[in-house]
C-alpha cells in the first residue's frame, strides 16, 4: 500500500446564509494515496468542490480535521495556507481561469516566478502539447487549449498534488480527451497525485481509485483493477 | 519584468482613455501645486536674498524738513541698528519722444560711500559722481521702456528749476520692486521712474542743505517695528514727520506680499478639490476592476500569491495612473511657472531669474498625487485582499435590487422601463451617483469662479473710471497750494474744467483699531472726481462728517453715525473727532473723504489743494503737455484716460489666459467623471444592454438607458454647482480683498448659464464617445462571456 497524502476525520462544512444552514460536508473520513489518480463522482451539490477546496487550502472546514502528509491543514493560519498552496498544490478549474491579458507562456510564468523549483514555462507547455502556442493570448486559443494551458500552469511548479474541478466540464469529447491525456501523462511521468472531480461517469475508468459522493458524505470508494486509457473513454 | 507587471501595463494600455481621463484630473492638482508652491517659494527666496543683500530697510518715514543732527538721536532709539537719511522728491520729466509729461521720484545717494540701506543694484554704467549736479542713475524698467542707455539725456523740472540730466547708469532697488507713480493704478515704466542723484545736488535743488526729508531704519535682532515706529514719529513730529511705517505698509513690499498671499491661497484651495475628485475616480474605476478581476484575484490566491502581492498589484495600477498624472502635471506646471515668472517680471523688478524649479514643490506634488491614488485605491484593494480564495472562484452573484421609494414613485409616475432602469441604476449606487454629482458640480463652480471675474472687473472699471474718477488727468502739486492754482490750471491750454482736491495724510482711529491713510478733501459740487455708493449714487460728506470706504469702515469697525478720531500727520498735527456720515463703494485703496471747506474750517486755514483734477480737450493735449512740463509747482501728472486703457488691456490679456486655463480644467474634470462613469456603466450593463438589443430594443433606446443616467446626473449637478460656484466666487472675493484693492461680487445669470453650458456639453461629448461603443456592441460575444 502506497503512502497516504491526504487524510480527513469527520470533516464538516456548514454555510450559514442568514438563518439557513447548508451542510456542504457532513463528516467526511477519507484517505488518498500518493501518486494515485483519484476521480470524485457525485450529484450536483453533494460537496465535491467543497472538499477539494479544503484539501487545496482554499477554504476552511467548520469541524473535523484534515492532513496533508503530516501537516494538519485544519490548523494552519492563512499565511501557512498560502505557503502550502504555493509550494505543494496545483489547481485546474472548470473555466480555466487564465489571465486574458497574458500569453500562454506568461500565464504559466505566473506560477514559475513564485515557485521553489519550477520547470521552464515552455517545458510545462510542451508536456501538454502546446509548445507551438507559447505566445498566443487566451482569446486566440480553443477551449481545450486553454484548459491545457491551465494544466501546464498547475504542473509547472512540480506540485505534489494536482486538484482539478471539472476540468473537462466546458469541453467537447475530443478536446476533453486531450485534456485527460495530459492529466494522465503527468500523473504517470511525474508521479503527481491527481484528484479529478467530474460529472462524467465514464472518466472513472481511467482512475486508480473512484470516490462516490452523495449529500456531503462519501458513499463508496472503489479501486480499479484495470484502468482505461483516456482515448477509450466514451463521453 | 514580472508577468504581473506585464499584465498591468497591458491593462493600462487597454484602458488608456479612462486612465488618461483620471490622470489629467490629477495632473491639474499637481500642476497647480508645482506652479503655486514653486513660484511662491522662488519668490520668497528671491525676495529674502535680495532684501538681505541690498539691505532693504525695515522702517520708513518721510518728513518735511528735519535737521541732520536728528540722525544721532534716531540712531540712539532702542531697537535701531542702522539709520540713514535721504532727500526724496517728486519731479516732472520731459522725455525725448514723449509728448505728455512724465514723472519721477528722485532719491538721494550719500556723498561718500554707498547707501547703508536700500542699496541700489547697479546693472549698467555707474552711479552719478558725488559732486555732479546733472547726473542721474535710473531704474532699468524706466530706461528700457524709454530706450535709454547710459549717456542719454532728458530734462527734469527739479523743484521749479529745469535741468538737463545725463544718465550714468541703470539700477534696481529692493525698495522699488513694484513701482507705482503717484495716483497711478498700474505700473507705467514709460511715464514714471525712480531716479538716483547725489545728495548734494538734491539738497541744493530742494533747499534742504543740512537737512533731510526721508529716513530709513534697519532694526536690531530683537528690535520690533511696532515699538520703533511711535518713537520715530515722536522725534520727527516737530519737523513735519509724515508718519513712520514698517515693511507691512511699504508700497512695493505690500504688493509682493499680496501676490504671495494669493499664491498660498491658490496652493491651498484648488489642489485638494482635484485630488479629491481623482481619488473618487480611482476609487470608482478600481472598484469595477476588482469586480471584473475576481477570477484573477482568486487565481492569484490559489496559486499562492500573498495578500500583500495581491494588494501590491492593484496599488501599482493606481500608482501608475498617478505617475502619469504627476508627469503631466509636472511638465505643464513647470511650463506655466515659467510663464508666470515672465508675467512677474512684467510687473515686478527683480534682479535675477525668479523661477527656479523647486525640488520641494515637485516632491510635495508627487507625494500628494501618489497618496491620492493610494487613498482612492484603498477600498478596492481591501476588497481584493478580503476576498477569500474559494469565493473568488465562483462568479459574482447579480447585484441585488430592491424595490424602494424610487420604484414606488416611478410606478406612480408610469415611467417607461428604460427610464426605470436609469433610476434604478442611480438607486443602486447612491454614493457613486452623489459623488459624481459633486464632481461635476465642482466643474461648474470652477467655471463660474473664472467667468465671474470679467464681470467683476467690468464693474470695477465702470465704477472707478466712469462714476468716480472721471477726470482726464490729475495735476499733482509739489505741496499744498492756495486755491489760486485752480484758477491757473483753468487757464492752461485745453483745460475744460478744473477742480481742487487735497490729500491729508492722517491716522484714523476707532477704539484700538487704526489705519494710516491719505484723507481726500473735495468740494461738495465736484463732478470730476467723487465717490459713489453701492447703487452708483454720488456720496458727499455732510458738514464736518467723514465718508469712509466700505472696507475702511469694516477695518475700523464703524457704521455711519459713529465717531472716529483723525490725527493729521501734517501741519500742526491736530487730532480731531469726526462723525462718520456715510460709506462709499471704492475698489482701490482704503479711502476716506471730507468736505474741503469743512476741513479748512477745522484746521483754521484757507482751503488748499494738493491735486487739481482736470477735464481736457484731447485735441489740445499737446499744448497742455508742453505747458505742464514747464509749470512750476507741478510734481507730476496722471493721465487717467491712459490708465483706463492700460488697465483694460492688461486685465483683458490676463483674463483671457485665466479663463482658458479654467475652462480646460473644468472640461477635464467633467470628461474625467462622465467618461469613466459611462465606461463603468457600460461594463456593468453590457449583458443587460445586449439582451435588450437582442429582444428588439433599438440602439437609441439602449443608449438612452446608459446616457440617460449620466445626463440626469449632469443636470442634477447644475444647481449644486451654482451654489458651489457662488460660494467659490464669494470666497475668492474675500481672499482677494486687501487694503490695496477689492473685487465686487457680481454674479450674472450669464455666468450661471455659461458654466452650465460648457459642463453639459462636455459631459454630452463624453457620453457620446461611449455611445459609439454601444453601437459596436458585439451582441454574441457579450452574451457568451461569463460575467
Ligand atoms: N459560498 C457558499 N454559500 C452557501 N452555500 C454554499 C456555498 N458554496 C457551496 N454551497 C452549498 O454547499 C453545497 C455543496 O456545494 P459544492 O459546490 O461543494 O457542490 P458540488 O458537489 O461541487 O456541486 P457541483 O457538482 O454542482 O459543482 C451546495 O448545496 C451548495 O449550495
Ligand atoms: Mg462543484
């Protein structure tokens, strides 16, 4: 059994708006393994993004505890969380979140300039197959290309974990597969622990481990004996 | 360069018009600071150095004829460090190439050595030789205006003796930086100059051997003018002392101080307005940018950028905007300062370049500019910093609208939907709307305070030259003469009417308040020179009463009916108590007026004249001028018809410059506010407006929603602006008002209308520029982009 990278105990998140309380997480106990590609599945509103945000240090839990290796995320100050995100985590978002006024290369440099041991921006873009699009602005790229720039940006710092919230959500099947291939290759070649949230059940076939979410809790965890290649996934 | 900085520059380039609009408003504040502080400091430094180096005296007094022996007693007065006596007199000059007589003030130079006080700075040639009787050194301005160089000659009537004088050199003096001839209202270097001659020659000419009629003092470190002045007055009293005064009442110094006061006021009042408006614009634009850049802010935080880095990014943006403004303000300010310095050299006689760029004024203005931008940015920056990284990932919720009073009113008034949208837009950002109104109102106010000036000056010209001083010329006599001179004057060629007037230097007192002043005594039936009240009706003193100008009455805190004390500084130096019979509206000087016959009665002597006012036939002017040059007892002439034109011309030129500057400034503010407002609304409402277009609204209808709000705000700003403009102009009148002159407060409806027209036109143009963007709105693209 490989080393644990994320662990949580009774993780709970409550949103209070006015006098209504929304339970986004209701006591999540979970373990994720280093080097694995995990897929998170579950209905809309079940708390997937909330969990990912807490694991990525973007948000705080209301109750319970979570660890990244030996570091307790739920005990960190804002400053420590910022350093944690800077040094260990790469994010990929559903809507890419590229800076419109920066080129592909510059969007990646946004990370490499502040990271400890980054790879050159051009190298990161080459890993997602975009070495010929270095100086294009986001508006000059297709959706799939934009998402791959976002992946290059996330991996350029050589993060230990790559957290992706619906990375193919805005893409058609062909470009979606290109993105998944990039994720899969990074997981394989760099050994980056990768968590992918998706609504596309087909994607679970490429995961080492699949976590099923419902109503703020983990319903089921399944390990795949054999994994499909992204190209084989049906949309 | 850091990628974020590259982003910053690209963002700035994309928003260049908005950035420039803000930077220009900021530049106005910076410019005025550079200009006012720079010129003020330069002037102060120049003045201080000049006074110091050329030993400008601190206390001055004239006398009729005081024996030289008195000097040792004056020197012995406590607080006196240096005392020097001189002979000073008025002369009529006959200058080559000038038909009318000119006047001069002759000032003696000591027999041995150079003056201990009020040392002339010799520019060309040399001072006259101590024993020469026909050599003279003149002021530079006088020489230049008349094309004189050393060696040239002119003729002068020295106390009735006509003499040809040879110019030996030109000079400047700290005592005569601002030179006004007797009775003149503006410097006229062609017709009035300062002449330095050896003491011996003047003593002979004015029958003052072994005597002096002028004394200047410098004080010890702890000597105080207020203590020395009464002591000096006491010593000079038996010798016709004309009342000692300090620098605060020295004519040239007072004018420069007045200028300095105005510069200080300029630096204090206007820049804060511009900085406030720029801070508001930065605030408004940055708020919008932070909203639009939520995703980027969230991204930066997710990537591990610290709060300081996020704050720094937006602060840099604001700082860059301010740097552009500062650069523009610096260059325009320096350029204007040069121009202003040039203007000063026209009115003031300084020995060296007045304006040197002041590191201080640049530093202060830059600090103010950067601080302004920072202040405006703070709110937006704090919002960016406070955004939790996770929330920054989700798109912003649509702004919440509430049904409020506006809606109920609008429903009741059955406004159309587009009009409702306009009103709701204002209701949604009431703070922003209120400040936009204030900023636009400030432009209206600035324009009003510029355009009220010409009206005010028209009123001055009308009152001073056409109601009060209607004489064509003043013949200034060398001393008080018997009334027969009036008869003589009537017989001069070309003189149509002549009226006597007497000047009596006096101190007027009421309680602890006092003013040194020349009381004017006239005949009650005088029509050439008289004073009028606020309504333009002539005011004549009743019996033994005295008429005071409004300002003098204010300074002495008296109203008609009160009694004041008048201590004469000539003759037997009597002290009289008089009733104030009325007040008059006078714009130049602090006037006090009496009946000449009553004055004579009070002084128990026959009526006298020190000036004869004449109306003349201009066709016979040449003959009159020739006669005047040879009339003994004449100290000078003031040609009022020339003063009138000179005054109007100088004023017209300066007003044109000021008005242009003010219009530019007001347009910049209006465009800055309206254009940025429109761009921000367009950005906020692009989707809304595009949706309306898609469901079939026309461009005009959609533009109406956007421009409607702006134009509505501009209209609402007008009455606010009128009120502000009224207050601005009033404050200006108050700040301009000094013992030397005052401005009438004249507000015509044209002033209101002109200001409003310019501002409404400027905001309409700004709105139209943005309207072009609505016309080009790419409907598909707008609907596709995620807010
Ligand atoms: N900022 C917030 N304030 C209030 N409630 C929130 C907030 N963020 C999330 N929620 C609620 O928390 C619950 C979980 O949200 P979450 O975004 O984690 O779901 P999800 O599984 O990612 O859904 P989806 O698949 O639609 O993205 C939802 O009911 C949501 O409405
Ligand atoms: Mg989600």
